[in-house]
């Protein structure tokens, strides 16, 4: 029994995802006008005061925070609560355009054959840490005397407030200036280069107190945008941003935190490098054809449990994600969001042509230009090469 989801916009021609830079957000497309309107309005509401403070700090006119527990304790609670409210607003606004929390990136990176989500999250955070380091060095060299002013005498209440402010920065900046901005523009099918440039410019707007040192901010902001596009997860970047800012504040009063941060960061990067080597080996081993079973199509999420020896059905496995490539003449009612279910036929845009609705004959396997989509398995004799063409002619890649 097919359940209809009502009218559902089809894919925009020529925008089928072809790599980790694909523009298909997994949600119905929206207009560029709506995307930019929502992005700029929410950004202004969240960061307008930060931009003003940054401009005043650049001119040396900002007020340096000071006070005791009576002032900083409620301010710390306010920062944390404010961050929680903004996250709720972002999630609700995204839900209105049928973007779930997972599509927004509030999850760990997706696992790949032989590579778990934790391994990919650690590697993502390690690359972000290196970007932070390069950006910080660049900022220190170019900023001169421009920096965000701190109290003349640091106190424990202020440092507690600074840690709360770091949590606010990590959560709000990555959820609004990165996840919300990028997901909105991806849903509007804007070019990847345009998305990255907009995200970086918005991020730099409230860091102008560094003067020329803003170049360093642009460096790590660019890397963060690329990492988000590749891994489709914001959680590792939120944690990294919070820890980076916290260690910087705490090191102002206790220099030992600077040394501890360096040691932890070095150990983290080395661990991530080792895990990357293991992931590459495991990923290649997982893609090798199994005797008497199936070989996963490059980029496919192999079914769990594996259907060893089962004939190719041309039907999505339970829990398989949406296919990455549409095919001419694909039929079936669309499913609003999430993953395939046996109760639903392939949605509009499925890479399986109508002729493959049942068990196909060996000669009826998809031609080279229309490989099985993500979530399917192909017998070893029919396995696609490492790089295959999508209907639009773009190569399909998935790397560990």
C-alpha cells in the first residue's frame, strides 16, 4: 500500500550530487531569495550586537567586562540559556523547510564501509584544530595591537564567565554561521564556492576587532565550511571551538593550560593520523568482493546484516539512505524525509529505472551511466569501477 506524501518538488536539473561537495541537501529545493532572507535575518538577530562590539573594540571604545560573582554568575547562565534558545530556533526554522536535525548536521559523521563515525569525527576535529592553529598564527602576525580587550585583573568569576561565553561561541557560531547558513544555501542549490564565501564573510563580520588579523579568521572559517560540506556534521566542530576558546581564556590566568593544550592537541593530531591510516586500510578491505556474496558499489552504505548470496532485487534495503542520482522516468510516490522503508516505493528521483521494479535478469542491470544508488549492493561480477558516472556525467566519489 503506497502512502502519498502529497505534492513534492522534483530535483533541480543538473544538480544531482556527485561528490562530497554535492549541493543536494536531502530536502526539497527552495528559492535563493528565501534562503538569503532567512540567513541574513537570523544572522542579524543573533550577531548584530557582536558586530557592533567588534567595531567598537577595533576603535578602542568598547567596555571591558568587570565585576564579581554577583555580575558574572547570572551572565554565565544567560550565555548558556541564550545558546540553547538559539539552537531551538535554528532547528525549528530548519524543520519548516523539511530539514531534519540530521540533515542540519546535529549528528556524528556518517559511517563508511569499514570506517566508523567516531574515526571520521576525530579526523574532522583534527583537521579543524590544524586550521585553528594556522589561523591563530596568521592572526597574531597581522593583528598588531588589535585584539579583543580583557579585564586588567583577571578573576575566577570572569574566567568562569569566559568558559560559558566559549560554550556560547562554539554552539551558536557553528549552528548559525555554519550549519544554518550552509544548509540553507545548499537547499537553494547555490554553487559550492558561493556557499563557502558567504559563510566565511559572515563569520569574519563579528571578528573585525582583529584588524588585518581577520585573514587568520578567514583561513580557519574556510576550512570549517569545507569540513562541514564533506562530513555533514557540526558536532565535532562545536566541541573543538568550545575547547579552543576555553583553553585560550584559562591560559591567560594559568599559563599551564597553554602547555596542556599544546600537548593534548599534538597527541590528538597524531592519534587522528593513525586512525586515518587504519580507516583507509579498513575501507579498502570492506570494498573487496566477498566470495559468494556481494561487493558494495563505491560510496554505497552496505546493508546490515549483509544479504550474502541474495539476488539483486532493485529494491532499497531497509534503512538505506536516499539515492544520490535521479534517473529519467523514475516513478513512485516521494517519501517526506528520512530513510527508505519497505512500506514505501523508491521516491521520485530514484536512480532505479521503472524497469527494475522486480528481480531483473542479468542483462537488465543498470547500464554504466546509471549505477545502483547508495544503499544497494551489486554482485561482484557486476561491481562498478572505482569511479562511475552519474546521469549528469559527474564522477561519484566517497572517501573514508
